[in-house]
């Protein structure tokens, strides 16, 4: 038995938790309807300092969240940036689909199981194979449950983990099905045609577009709407969950997908969203934390320390 399986099993087999009042599907979907309507025309304000003019600057930009078509266009532009990276590396692509058990589980528990079991399997694969480029996306079932597609870029996986049939492919199955008790189905798909992709970005976006299927937001009874409602609910700061992403990728692919921006003399130091009580800061530059005598703090009110992201990304909520 390989070293990475020679350990006591650590089951992630969740028992259905007590359903809190806000955990009911219809109530969560009601909140999603309100959220989409409330943020249809939302605005973000970013505060900056222009080094060339010595003046403060304020800009207003449309609020962008994960369920807006503009976000999908932005992601699409990023995925096509992968082409340049792919032309340089020319790695085979393997698609792995992870599916959890669902019977007797509440949707948030199923999402949490999928998330945690996948992270553990990926960590073991990193130890066994070395660091490798990857991208994963969550796709909804009609029931609102979900499965996860992982796009693995690298020759080692098809040769070492699939090349010897069930003997090696079973190693990942053993982790998923027995050690972490996540489910019974895990599918591998590899084609020699994928060795010579002409459009790696299009291949990636093919899977992302299923997850960003905004046409289904108009159908309250669709599994996509239900999954989206729970993803939004689980990403709120006032719940016990640690947030849920629809997709993510390795650092090298993140770097490849980073959009080039023109150099600007403006140093952006705060991002704000408008609330009933005025503008509330979502992000403040760490350089300003504790700088109570800064002119920036005197000029702009309501400053607080908080953990968020840079203004270039903060509009994705």
C-alpha cells in the first residue's frame, strides 16, 4: 500500500446536521431573489491618491458579483489568456469528475463535503505527483446538489495514475470512496486529442460556462438557482461556513489568467459599498492600518480595518 494511503481513515462522511431556520431551501431562494434585485444597479466607490497631481481621486464603478453577465465576460477574457501559457507548456489535459453521495444530506452539507474531500484529495495528489497546474469548477445537478470537475494539466497523471488501468486509477478512488467516504463515483476522462489543444482557453471556458449559466437564474425551480442560493448563503460572514467558490485554479494558472492593466499613477487605498448608513469600506490598504494621523484618514471618514481584496478585484462579491 502506498505511503499516502497507509494511515488511519479520516472519514468526512457528514451526518445531516440540524436544519437551522435559514437552512430551508425556499427561504434561501427568497433571499437570493432579494439579493439579485438589490444589487442589480449597485455601485462601488474606490478612493485613491494620484501621485502625479498630488490630489485624491474618487471613482464609481458598477457593482460586479458572481451572478452578473459582466462577471462571466470577465472570466471568459481571463480563460483565453491561458492560451499563451498553454502554447508554452503544451501539457496533456485530464478531466476528473468528483461526485459525492447525496441521500439524506442537506445541500449545504453536501457542498461542504464536496469541498473538503476534494481539498484533501488534491493535497495528497500534490505530495504524490509534485505541484501541477489545475482548474476546478462546481456544476449543479437538477436537484441543487453538485459535482466537481477538475482539469489536470500534466503528463504524470495519465501515465502514472491511469496508464496501468484500475491498479493506479484506483488509488484516487480509494481516497475518495473509502478513506474520506465522500461518495462512490469518480470519473476519469483522457483523450490523445487533448495533447494538441488549439484553444486551451476555450476548453477551460467550456466547463466554466456550465457553472456560469445565468440563463437558469430566471428559473427559480432550477437546480442552478438553488445551488447559487446556497453558495451565496454559505459565503455570508454571519454563518458558520467559510465561504464557497464556484471555481478556482493553481497559482500558475492564476498568473496566466491575470489581465494586463495599464500602469496608473493612482494608488488605490480603499474600496466602499453604499449602505443605508452611507458608504461602508470593504477593503482598506494594509499600508494604512494603524496610521491614525494620515491625511487619508482625515480626508475620508468611516475608515476601518478589514480583510478583503484589492480594488481591482473587490467588485466580485
